[in-house]
């Protein structure tokens, strides 16, 4: 089938990250995919190692693009994260038949959540009551962690890639200075917004009695670290065994490698949460903070899946600003079983791309 995926890049690249992974996986399942994106600049680094048959089309405002070779709407149209399709495209959907199937399918790909409504609403139809698409029907499609939802993005060769991954070789390219010590370093990745507990984390890592390597991702994570007062002491080996490495922007494969190579991962948003789960390493997730506190309800629903112990929950609560207090018990976080319980449960699911393909076949025949 022919697929059109629409993505509007908001601010943190999670939306285009999800859409690119989905598009790439669908191509591997022998589908034809066109990705419409309003800002494709992030793909220069995010997808730099993945030559793909995905066609990338520039989505500029509400005007119909004048692109050589651009065809009409495909068999399946995905509106990701409520981005709202342009009127000209919806009009074409209504007035032109699907290329290869009996009935075109319009999907609204929703945000990932463990809250109950995802299971209740997944797959439900939503008739379009106004505008150029009046009379059409779109379907809610919820990624998720439970059987009634659409599952998580997971490539078919992911397990093989992890088995063949050489962490020491991958880490060697960064020339980490802590290898001057005889003790094996504790490796921590940092992909965050601006958590209020960030300074606490730095202080805690300084107290570890062996070398610690903090690998900081580019963008907001780097800016958050550098904004801390007196942060330069973190690289002073006379007073601490902590070293900080600022990474460049990583493509999606190398971001996976970062999570696999580290002993503890701090992740944020949607795509990196899924990758942290597949990495099977201890992690702490920072949700996108919202003023009304809705993100905390989302966090509680997620934590209920893996039944974390008190110390693991404490880290999530402090890191997301749900409760006051101090970060502590790093060893308890590192030895907790929350990530393993999540992985064992979720690896049994059929992946999102395979599920969405099956859903499309059933609805378009």
C-alpha cells in the first residue's frame, strides 16, 4: 500500500523521531511511504545513517506544494499527534479514489500513554462533521503498553543488533578521560529538559567512589548542564572522579547505542522512553512538563505497569517535580528490577508498525 504520514515538528524532535522510525519500518515491510514534514532539517543528523526509500515531502503552510512527481493521497493517511492535515490534501482524499485499495484509511496517530483511555479509544472511528473532509471517517490509533492498544515501535532486527553491539568499541570514539583509572567507570547518559533536580544529580554522581562518565546529549540537555553555576568543577579530577562529555547530535542508531552502552539512562519524551525500555538498563524518564500537572498522572499510569520499588518511584517523582526531597540511593536505582519487568512484559507485544499495517489491511479491503 501507499502511505502518507504527516508530521509537524514542534520543538523537541520527538514527533519527527517517531514518524521517521515508523516510516522506515513500514518501508521494511514492503510499503511505499511518503513523509510530509514542515521542517526536515533534523533528518540530516537523525537519519544520517539510514538510507531509506522513504520519500520526504516539504509541508509548507496550507498551500498545495508544486513538486515534480508528487501524486495524490495514498491508501493510508496518518495524521500524527494532532498536526491537522492541510485542507487541500483532505479535499483530495475526499474526491480521489485510493490508489490500490477499495477504501482509503485516515488514521490519527496519538501520543503514547499508559492511561486507561488509550485502551478504550484505540481503533475507534471519528466521523468528520465539518470542513473539506465532511463525510469522511478517521480512526484513533493509540500506541501503548497493553494488548488493546497499538503497541510500541520495535524493529525486527533489534535483538540481533543488541547482541552484536560492542559497547567498548563504540565508547572508544569519544576518548573518555576516565579510562585513565583502573576501576570500571559508571556510565550515565543524560537526555532531559531542565529538571529542577539536575544539580542534585551532579552532586550525587560526584560522591560515587569510582569514575563516573556523564554523557550529555546535544541541545537542551547540554544547555541545562552548562547553565548550572560552577559546573566546571565536574571536570576537575583533583576533586572528583566525575567527567562530563558533551555529545554531538546523534542519529537514531547511535542514540540506541548510547543507551545500550550506559549503566543508567535519563531519558525524556516519547521515542526515547521506548528505546530505554528496549535497552533493558536502569532508567529515569522525564515527561514533558505541563502546567496543569497532567504529565504526573501520565507518569503514575506508566509506573503502575512495572511496579517499581520505593526508591525507583522516588527517583521518578523527584526528577519530574512531583514531590520535594533529595535524590539518594543511587545503588538502589541501579539494582532495581523495574526495567526488566517492563521489558519482559512489553516484548510479548506485536510491534506498532506491524499492528498498524494489519489494522490498515483490515480497514481498506
